[in-house]
C-alpha cells in the first residue's frame, strides 16, 4: 500500500508541478482581471457538478461496490456492473450538459450574480461556460474507468490523466493568438483535455482487461445497493459544493479581481491537497474495501492509521508556510507579466486563510474512507451537511469585515468541523482505532511544525537581505531559499522527534 501511495503521490506531484507551470503562464498572459474572473467561473462550474455526480459521490459508492462484486462474483460480473454504470453516467451527464448549454445565461445569473454589473465579464462568462461544460460528461466517464483501474490495483493512468489538462492549457496559452481571447483558448483547452483523458483511461482499462461497453441498466441487487450508497454520497458531495458555489456567488459580488484571487490562491492550496489527500484517498479506499471484503478488520484499521500519520506529517509544513509566507509564495509563484504586487497581496491573504484548514482538508479523505469502505455513505453525508451549514453561515459573517479572505477562512472552519465530527463518530462506533504509534507520530509532527514556525521569522530578514543583492528574480530566489531551509529544518526535527518517540514511519 505504501508503494502505491508513493507512486500515486509522485505522479500527482508531477501533475501539480505542470499545473503550477500552467498557472504561472496563465497569470502572465491573462492576469487577474475581468477575463480571468470569467474563465475561472467557467472552469469551476463543470467542476462543481463533476464533484457532485462524479469524483466525490460516484467514487465513494462505486469503488466499494465494484471491489466487492469483483472479489465475490468475479471479473465478468464486475465488468457487467461497470457497463451498466457507464450507461447511467452517460445519460445523466449528457442531459445535464444539454440543459446547462441551453440555460447558460440563467446559470451565470444565479451562480455569478455580480457579473451583471460588468457586461464584459458577464458576456465572457456565458461564452466560456458553454465551451467548458461538455468537459463534465467526458470527465465523469474518466472517473468511472479510474475507479475500476484503482480497484484492480492499477493507479498510474488515473493519476497521470490530469497532466493532460495542464499540458492542454499550457499549449493554449501559446496558441492564444488564434482565438478571440486567451480565455477562449483556455476554455477550448479544458474540453479538449477531457477527450485526451478519455482516450488515455479507455486505453489503460482495455489493456488491463477491465474495459466494459455500455449495457442497459437493470434493477438487480447490485444496482440497488449502489444507489442506496450513491444518493447519500451525492447529497454529501452536493453539500460541500454548496459551500463552493457560495464562494463563487459571493466573490462575484466583491470588487473585480476577487474570483481571480480565489483562483490563484486555490492553485497553490491544491498542491498539497492533490499530492497528499488525493493520493491517500485513491489508495486507501480500495485497500480498506478489499480488507473488509476479506474480513481483515485489524488490517484495515492499521492501513488507515498509517495513511493518517503519513498525510498529516506531509501536510503540516505546507500549513506553516501558507500561514507565514503567503504573500512571498504568491509573488514568487506568479509575480510576472500582468500579475503584480497588488494581485499577490490579495491572493496571499486568501492563501493564509486556506492554510488554517489545510490539515483538516487533507485528513478528511483518510477519515471518510473508513465509513465509505464499509458501505456507509450516509454518515459522511450528514457530517458534510452540518459542516457546510456552518461554513456558509460563517461566509456570510466573515466576508463583510475580512473580504475575500473571509470566504477562505470559513472554508477552513468548515473543514475542521467536518473532520472532528468524523473522528468522534468513527471512534465511538469502533470504525476508527487510533493506536499509540499514530499518536506518537502526530506529536512528532506537531513538534517539527512548531520548530519550523519559530525558525521561519528568524530566517526572513537575512534571506531577504541576501536575495536583494541579486540583479533579478528576487522573489523567486527568496522563496526557494526559505523553502529549502524550512524543509531541512522540518525533516531533521521530525526524524529526531520520531526517533525519540520510538515511532518510525517504516513498519518493522
């Protein structure tokens, strides 16, 4: 399992690095003005629905069901189930896409009401959303095949697929002169990347011998069990996306550039989430599902504890960096072309607020796997809805005094509420079993994070003075130096603390 985690994490890291290069180029070409506001909204809308009906809810119900059928009934039964689910996905997302294309102006009025104050942003948002929305249908099929491959222990193709999105957007920025605006080029690149990912995952599934053609659904026990798990998962995922919709709606009511600040801060914030949380969830859910199907309860708990420890230890230094170095990160990452100091300061405030909730966001994936692997999608749904209600209420309270960072801070608070409720319920039911090794590792991680938090302000002034002497690339040089020094401090302190606690990461 650790090897699969590191494999997925390594490929996802490559994906995030290409995504970072993509966003650097987009920031230089598009900037943080009305065009970027329109594209970020057009890009987020199909992704909101993808999370509701695709990655989040669908994977939570599909992977345990597919794994159980594969283990107990065999490969042919699993392929038949996959074919029926493919038909359902195509019909549902195809209908949703047609409705969205027809009612795009109304969708923009509902989800980005502030755009009607600036006709240019509104017109661009409508046009770009109509280009990007077919991505939803393509990527949900990719999600289906990714789940089947993951259940079969094949993780590489699914982890590599997002790289195609990044490469498509990078190519689009270099070909932007062929389109009406760079935003149009980016929108077409999003949909084209959906086709590329579909081809890649279809080929991988065929090579693995698990690709199934569409089959007409029938109401058998497997399908009924899937929908009993899927509908609560949809409600839970929809609840989370309501909070994201609230971000989109409220940010469009703020001054021009607010949606762009959220977009650029989110790109940095998603780096550890993508590398760590997604890798953890991708590997842990099928691993726990397989162990439960074979009756290995202790093994499932042990796998969950190891993933929780590993994800927490990898996330803590990012949280410290986002809290203490938000503006230098944004300036060093995007500070060129049309992305100026004011844009870096605005996005930096959002990133710092996101940093408060980063550990919770990452650990939720590992915590919820213990419920989903048992076929319980109802409890995570209820927990998610409670957290979202708190999240949205806090957005309304915090946005007035804090502006755009208030939206991110409310998201962080909602994540902590979600995680705490999952852990409390899991422990009370005996579905989570934290052991002494896990607690020792978490304590060692907190000690290392504290050392990093103390050292970072001490390093700030001398490193700024050193990089100020360079003829150019001051921000980039400072970020690289303080990031490298911080990584050394955290890793050394962590290894010492783990040794003193007698809780090494490697299992004896």
